[in-house]
C-alpha cells in the first residue's frame, strides 16, 4: 500500500510559497490559505494540497507567474501565489 510518508520522503525541507519558486523549479503544495475567494476558485482548478507545479516563466516585472499543472499552463498573480505554501522537490522525484 502507498504510504504518505513514502511520498514525502523525497521532499526537501526547502519550504516556500509558489511565488518563491525559481524558473524551472518544481514544488508540491503543502498548505493553502483559502481565506481569499479567488484562492478558493483556484483550488477548484486543482491547486490543492499535494498538487505538483513547476514555475515555467514570469512576465517582465515578475507578475504574473506561469506554472505548469497537470500538463497545462496556469497564470497566477504574485499576491495569489503567496497563498500557497510549497516544498521544493528535486527534478527526478
């Protein structure tokens, strides 16, 4: 049986928000601040605990940010991205 601890054993201890990821870096959502209705809407699109995202690019000035989620692109403002706490993962994990 698949154990949650087995899934998390590959995670680094580098905890940050989605806004703190660097281009090409992947993170797994650990916690969501859902007090903002816009964030609740993003959760319906799949931005929930356990989701894996990769920061693909950022616009000039750093806003918005484009992520890869489930094989699709999604853009978030930095303000929204700061509501998602992530743990960075190694590319092969």
